[in-house]
C-alpha cells in the first residue's frame, strides 16, 4: 500500500482550491458567480447556464463545508473565525489596514474564509501527525 504524506504542498493545494471556490462565488472585482447572476437577473437574461453553474457552486460549497466541519467541528470553526478576526483587528490596530478600505477588508475576509476552509480540510491530517493517531478512514481494507 502506498503511503500518503501530508505536507506543505498538500495544504497549499487545499488552500488554492478553497480560494478558487470562495472567490468564484463572490469577490469585489465583480467577476464572480453572484455578480453574473445579479447582472443577468436585472437584464432578465437568467437561463439554464446560470442554474447549472449555481448547482456546481452549491455542490462545491456543500462538499467543502461538510468535509471541513467534520474535521474541525463547530468549536474549531469558532476558534478559527476568532483567530482570523483578531488577526485582522491586530493589523488594523498596527495601522497596516484601514477600516475605510472596504474592498481591502472584503479581500482579507475572503482570504481568511479560504484559509479557514483549507485548515478544515487539512486538520485531520495535521492532528494525526501531531498525536500519532489514526483516523477510521486510514484502516487498510486490503
């Protein structure tokens, strides 16, 4: 049986995939699924492509949130959100960020959400490496 080693590359892949889903759903540049649907709705041009893309985006979110929540749990999500919220507050207190820059704050919130999702997707691997434990999914079925 081939062994799988979780490392920085694995985490970065999860971070990139999380960021792609988060930023395709919404971002301040107005090139996102939400803005596309909003423009099409205003112009009365909603169609099956919008519905299909919506189902794909929804499926991505369901898969991502389910996997991350099974790994982190509600407490982990709350601690992660508190960590990133406090980090942003700290950066504002240092003067590195301003509250007036709405677009910048939005980007930071989206990046923090992506990071929280990537941590959720990676947490069982990290926990296993830290504690030396195995997950039920790791049992060799051969």
